[in-house]
C-alpha cells in the first residue's frame, strides 16, 4: 500500500465529513455553535485583530493551541482506557480498578509497563488541562468535547464502564513508522512517494482490539497476548504522530510564548514515543515472537529473524537513524521525521480517523475536528 508523503497525513476522506462546510464563514459558525453548546466560551471572544502586544493571542496562535488541546483531550481519553485495564489506577489517574490478566500480558513486554501507562496518562491530562487553561487566560475559547462522549468502551473486569470519545477495539495500525525511523536513506519530507515497509503487516490489513472488550477476551492466552501486543504497537503509533505534530505546527506560530509551549510539550511526546518504541520491539522479538492469535490469525513476527532482520527491522535500534534532512545535498542528520508543516493538522485528523480510533462517532464530531484542523493549518506567522 502506498505511503502518504507524511505518515500522519492521509488524503482519504474522513467518514462523516460534509463538503458543504467549505466556506470559512460556515466553518467559523459551526465551531462557535459547537463550543457554545458544550459550555465553552464563544470563539468570538478572541478579537480577530488581536495582537500579541496586548496580551491576547493572534487568531492563528489560538487556532493552533485549540487544535492541540482537542488532540490532547482525545489522547487522554484512550490513555485512560489503557490505564483502567492495564495501568495503575490511583488518585493521580483515577478510574477503573485494573484487569490482572491484561496487566500480566502487558508486563510480559516489560515489567514496568503498567507504570509507564500510568505516567503517560498523567502527562496527557496535564497537557489537555494546561492548553485549555492557557487559552482561557488569554480570552480565547477552550475546547470541550464532552458532548461527543458517546462511545461504549470495554466491559471487561476493571473498566469503569464510562462512555468514551475514542474506540480502541477496531484499530487498523500503520506500522511503517517502525522502518521509517530506521531508514538511513529516506525521509518522507523529501521523498513522499517512498513506501516504508510495515513492521506488522497484519495490523495494517484488518481491525483489531488493543484492550479486552469483555472477559471473553481474557483467553486463550495467545489471544490476550496478541491484544497486548496490539496495544504495544498502537501506543508508539500515536506518539510518533504527536512527535511530528508539535514541531510541524510550531513553524506557524507567531507569539514566542506560544512557541515556547509547543517546544516544551512536543519533546514529552518524543519521550513517550521512545519508551513505547522499545516496548513494541519486545512484541516482535524472541521469546514472545513469533505469535499468532488463534482467534483471528493476526501474526506478530520475529523481526530479528528471516525473512526480516537487518537494520530496518532490528528491534533494539530505537534511536532515530540519521537520514537526509532539508536537502539531499546536505549530510544526513538524526531528526524527528516528518516535520513538513503544510497540512499537518488535517493530516493528523485523517491519520487518526484511518486508524479506526473514531469508529462510531457522529458526523458532527468529524466536522468539528476538521474545522479545528483547517483553522490550525491556515495559521500563518505574522513576522
């Protein structure tokens, strides 16, 4: 399957999207009505001519922060689901009571897996809360997605049973980031047509759950381990997107304080990616791999053995391999990739949608996300 120019970008149409939202006036009207209905401040609270000199945000900076706040809210939602079942529910990250069998399957990848899930969830809470609080401190509208909390989640032991914004039970994962970060010759920013191989082809060709849907998913053991392995690949797949999104959007920021926010939060996404990149490697190496789910045929190969092997698949090579950057005439450099800024926000929405993370959401949800993404992508530096 042909890769997009940027892994977090996709040209496919988002389900539920309507073309009648093309006009800027209609998009602004929709965002205003949706946020108002959710109890948020009106978008018109941000003067269109506001400049950073008077303490308020430019419309572009506000749009970028608003899109990132929405992304962090969505990210927090699915991390909460992971923490309820396989993390450490406590006063820092409340909800759920844990699922011992699922937690054990995750711990087969790393005994500290539950702690990492807890800490990642805690981080995302702080990101969503900070970004919304900062927007309000500048007189700008925050983001409230609570009206879209309508999706049923897992009913397995340990789940809180709360309604969700995201769906972790029908995922289709693009695992080409795995080989993209190991490539020493290719950068999607410079060669958008290059196809990076999938690390786990099966995850890219079906729909699979990353959490036990019911207690029936707790056996057989190979099935539950495959669910845990799917989670182990979903986590870095998400975090590599944020890893690229923050530097991509930072190139459009005007206010140096807003730039500071993006440059401070973005690297934490990179920290998350590095952790989960390592855990994904455990799912595709001996002694846990190869593993085939007896209920659906999903296979996690041993990437250190034929027909795989070599540096493009070696599981302990989790640091970004130097690759071409900016120009093929310059020497290779170890970098975050991709960081092309054009269409970064809309690409993230399309990427998450193609993943199946929003299966079951309403057309209004997709319209709102696309409008927030358009506004962020239309932002331009004023200097």
